C-alpha cells in the first residue's frame, strides 16, 4: 500500500513538472530584442552579365525588435547587413547589402502539437528597402530599391528570457537592372534577391503577457 502510494505521488509529481514546464516555455513575451549572424547567397540575376557572387558569403547580421500583439500575432522591425564578394571566375568586387523591413509575425506553434514545449516556430513577412553599395572604385553603382521579405524561424527556449533560434529568409528585390535608365553597367551593380541563413538570440525585454 505504501509502495503504491509513493508510486502515485511520483507520477503526479512528474505530471506537475511536465505541465509547469509547458506553461513556462509556451509563454510569449510582449517585447523581444533579436540578434543573429550567418551566411547569405545573392541570386545571379541581380548582377550584370558575366558577373556574380560566391555561393556562400559571410557575414550576415540581423538586428531587430519584435512586439507581440496577441499570443500568436505580432509585428517586427529589423535591420539586416550582408556582404558578398565575387566568385573565383569573375572580376573582383565586394558589395555591402543592407535592408530595413517592417514585418508581420505569426506563431503557429499551438497548431503543431508534435513539437516539444521548449520549441516554437515563427513565420514572418513584410516589405522593406534594400541598399546595395559596392566598395572601392565601384561605389557609383550603389542602388536603393524596394524588397519583400519572407522567412521561417525555429526557436528553442533556454529559459523564460532567452531563446536561441535559426532563421531561413528570402529577401526578394522588387526591381531589376532594366528598371534603370541608363541600364547599370560594370562590376558591383546589384539589383536582386538574397537568401539568408542566420543563428542568434531572442531576448525578452519584459515579463510574460500572454500565458497559456
């Protein structure tokens, strides 16, 4: 009898800890600061003929602030910086590519019942402005144009305040080289799209507002 009682107490304790853990890591902070670094790929159609960047470029840096309006929906304002350089079989160039985007955020984790409590997914998308600035003597080919960004993040909560995350994003350039008169010529001219793969931290700036 005493053994059975202890067994039930142990099972009950395990269930309490499980639900407590779930409640702790399913919280959604109202404000978060985000920081990530990673790699990028600039699509070849954004360059003049005979010129293109390496398939993998470093660095990519993203900084932003996220505000959740509800437990599932929010907004984000972020800044991204990329650098890419010429492939080995093209003439030498380097380009600083930066962007600013205002995005909508959607957290569908509650609909994905198979994920562990500490893991969350985040979809984000929104318009922005891109700035492509070649370095050195190519600086006359700098350009500014609109973009639209879409991405998917995977978060793992370390504790209530900090999560590590990865982000796969595509920044589609709403322009082309032909949009300019005269048409851009020469190295360092870039009006295209960029793929990003980054890893970073999401840090809560306040307490829990929306808790299950």
